[in-house]
């Protein structure tokens, strides 16, 4: 893995041992803080090292962003649109290499990472088209004034992202921020540092964006992350990650009166009624939780089955899940790779152990998969199904963020809704039924930012995404996501 990593980094003039992981003011720079060493999720051996960026690097990034943002706003809106559209062409010919890097560091199947690169392209193309369509409005005030409202960028925004889909999340937040006219300082997770920085380089160069418009600072939450959230130049914070950290970010922002958008975790319910098309629902239940080894914010981690169909459904689901191939990220037949890091691996195992001690039953998985290649000494876990879960158990209410499905049963519609809404999260959910009236009635009662009917996981950059409750506030994607990156100025003209 180290050799493949070295080869892929070399194409960008980078080395794995003293990785210059930050992209600041149009160039790669090393950090100044403590050395961070990342382990290979597949082999559990050291993979790469880099230095925590530190406060001085954040300072350099913020002042570069301030300068570049002024240059960016000096262009016409149509010119910004053209450049953002061209920025996406920076990915041309780099798709495989970028996906390969992401796959090595995140331990995700290469195919999934390639899909993420494609999404980044879509995001830039979509938001490029918005640049010259952000009109203000004229208000018919009851006086002789001319009153008009402009949408104005915040200036420099700070973005903080998690480790589960670094490329996707980076593109997801960069594109609307830039389209709205901002400069950006983004800190990826310390566990997945490099693909965001390379992405910034490719976009900035291909789009002829002012150097410093996109800055990526890599490092630890308490040092580099805290330096970013407390930096005076940062006028808005956008955070994607866990509720615990999200609370800290929002508090740091609030202490400076800086607003935030929080895209946090979930414990999404996948509700299957007895009248569902069961083959589709069995396939949907698997894709909902086992894609990305469950390390997805919208994972359908709770399966709610109507009692009358539970036994038959679980028999089919269990059989299908036992056939899921877990393997190396570059194995094209593997549907699941390892978990991303050792701490997450231990936590998931502990949650399974506790659930079993509390009376849940193990219907599938729960241990390392059989038949892995010798080198796979890392964080592999077979897709796991826990039956007889009750709402009081931790696995029914806490986000596990691993390949673990908690199964609960319900009698009727009302109980299904109560169970689904019975956690503090509200990110996503799904309803499976061939009775469209019932499916929609239930869908409309779910306290969740995204709901699927007879499907799971469709998302698109055109449609708003975000949470209720502990899943956060504010929205990303679509016009709503763009609006988060602007504020208004109301101008009154005496006539
Ligand atoms: P995390 O909260 O541990 O870390 C997220 C980011 O916050 C990292 O970059 C980390 O370095 C940074 N951070 C930590 N402490 C900080 C501090 N004091 N100041 C500033 N930054 C700090 O989350 P994670 O474990 O990386 O990611 C998993 C979580 O992300 C899950 O809960 C998952 O559901 C959530 N997630 C949500 C979405 C969404 O769109 N809603 C998408 C992906 C992941």
C-alpha cells in the first residue's frame, strides 16, 4: 500500500513520509505542529505521516483567502461561473488516481471513491450555473423609498469535514461557498488529510481561480480545528461531523457571534410494512446500511419491520447479507472494505458486545469475516445484523457508524412512526409499502431532513439536505445550500 501511495502522491510532487498536506495560497506547504501518523486500514501498519498544520498555517490560509476573495468578487458573476465550470475540468484524467488515493487512506472500495469524484464534478457544474442567477429583489415598501435587497457573500468561510467521504464532502461544501462569492479555509479530518488538498490544487489551477481562494489546512481538531473556528477572519462556519464536535463548533462560533451550519450524524429508520415489495425492500435494507461499511451519515441503521412479515423478511435478509463480499478496497468484487480506523473498529465491536449482553441476538456477522487475504490484518468486520433490539438499548439510539443493523418490530403505522421518531437524530429515513397513500402518510410524519419511499440513499446536489434535532441545522445542496453562504444587505434610497 505504501508503494502505491508513494506513486500516486509523486504525481503531485508529494511524499508520504513528510507530507506537505496543506494547500495554502496556491501551493502545498508542510505543517508546523506535531507529527501525525496514519495507519493503513487494511494492514494496520503505518501508512503516512504529516505535521499538524497549526495556528500560523491557519493564519496564512485565512489571510490568503481574504485577499483572493476580493479578487474573486472583482470578477463579473458570469466570469465566476465560467471559471467554476472550468475548475471541474481539473478532474479530467485524475479520476482514477484521486479515487485510488482516497481508497488507500479511507479503506473504501475504489469503485465507491470513483463515484465520489464524479459527484464533485456534478457539484461544481451545478453551482457554476448559479453564479449569475443570484438575484436580489426590490421590496414594495409603503413609502417613497426605493428599497432593494442584495445577496452578499460572508467573505471567508471556515469548513470542517469528517473522514468518511472526504472528497465528496469537500466538493459538496466548496462549490456553493465559491459560487456565492466566498473564499474558503477547509480543514478535513486528521484521518483523511490529502485528497482534499489535491482536489483544491486541481480545481484552482484548472479554473484559474485566484490562488488562495481555496485553502486546505490539515491537522487535529483541538489545535488546527480550534485555530480555524476562532480565527477573526472566518465569518461563517460549516461543519460536517459528529453531534459532540458540532456542539463545540457552534459554541466556538457563537462566542464570536459567527453563525454555523451543522451537518451531523443520524440513526435513520428504514420502515418496512407487510405490503412492501419484499425483494426490493431486502435489497434496499442492505444497501442502506452496508454500503461504505455503514460509515455513512444517512446509513439506515435501524430496520423497523412490521411484525407479520418480520420472520420471513429476516430469513431472506440474513441469507443475502451472509453473501456480501468483504475484501480489499481494490478488489472489484468486494462490496465492503474495512472500517477506516482502529478507534472506530473497537467502538463498533464494543457496541455489538454490549447489545448481545443486553439480550439482542446475533443474526449475522459480529466478527472478522472468514476468507480474507493474509495482508488484511486491519479493521475488517463482517456485515452484522442484531435481532430482538429494544428501544432502550444503545444500539437502538446511538449512531454506530459501522456495518451493524439493529432490527426492531412494530404492529401498526402509529407504532412505526413513534419508533422511527424515538431518537434525538433526524437525518433520514425510508418507508417501504405498495400502498402509496400509507407510505406518504408515514413519510410526512417522520422528523427527518430526507425521506425515501420504496428506496434508499438517493441524493442529488439539486435537492436540499440536512437534519432535524441532533442531526444538525441549516441545509446543504440545492438553492438552500447556496443561500447558507450569503447574507443580505437591504439598501434604502430616498426618492
Ligand atoms: P468528528 O466530529 O469526530 O470530526 C469531524 C471534524 O471535526 C474533523 O475534521 C475533526 O478534526 C474536527 N474537530 C474535532 N474537534 C474539533 C474542535 N475542537 N474544533 C474544530 N474542529 C474539530 O466526526 P468524524 O468521526 O470525523 O465523522 C463521523 C461523523 O460525521 C458521524 O457522526 C457522521 O454521521 C457525521 N457525518 C455527517 C454527515 C452529514 O452530512 N450530516 C456527513 C458525513 C458524516
